[in-house]
C-alpha cells in the first residue's frame, strides 16, 4: 500500500510540474527533482519515461475534461452566449496559458507521431467535443446541432487559445470571441 501512495505522490508531482511549466519535454532528472526523488526511483515505479509520460498525460487529460465539463455545465438557457463567451475568455486567460502551452506541445508531438502523444491528442479532441455535445444536449439542442456545437466549440476554443497565447494579441482575440460567441451559442437553441 505504501508503494501505491508513493507512486501516486510522484505522479501528482510530475503532473503539477508539467502543467506549471506547460511542457512535455522535461527530463527525467527534472521530473524526479520535482517529485522529490531520483530518476532511478521514477523508473522503479513507472518502468520507463514513456510510461510515466503516458500516465501523466492521461491524468492531465482527465483533469482538463473535468474542468471543461464544469465550465460548459454553467452555460444557461437564459444566456448561452454569455456562457460561451466566459469559457472562451477563460481558455485565453493568463490562468490557462501554461495549460495551453502544454496542450499544443503535446499536440505537435502527437501530430508528428511521437509516442505517447497521438493518443493524448485524439483523446483531448474527443473529450472537448463530447463535453460540448453533452452541454448542448442538456440545453435542449437537437443531435445534429449538438454535434455541430461540439465540433465548432472544439475548433474555435483551441485555436483562439493558441492564437492568444502564441501571439499575445489579446485585443484581436477578444474581438473574435465577442464576434463568434453568439454564432457558436446559436447551436444551443432547443430543438
């Protein structure tokens, strides 16, 4: 039982370091330092750096899905545009900058086929679309409208967050959020 607790403590520290730094390329030595152990102990508990990264990325993905699901769950029927706008602002906020860097770091590596990132990339995209579809259906959208909202929300939210954090042009991104939130929320209308 103590090994499980220690292993989980190491994993939690690795996840926190990756999220804080917004990077997936931290060395095993750096990850071990963050976990308060040695690289040998991380290998003992996780067998390989790839296995550690896979588990850490799965953990990050689950955390992100819960955060996104909670945010989407706050969209109301009375003002869905404001709910969508708030989520897009949150995704583009300084608070979310490291998470966006991490997501795009992992996404780039996933597109290039570098393990373990393709599974993470596909999972995050599916999670985002599914959580958005759930929110749309909860608000009464028909299936096709919910699917459209999910796909459009996934594409718009990730691209705006990347644009904002990569270019630093918040004014332009804010204008795009204001312009597009209503168009996106229109798919949330009850069937």
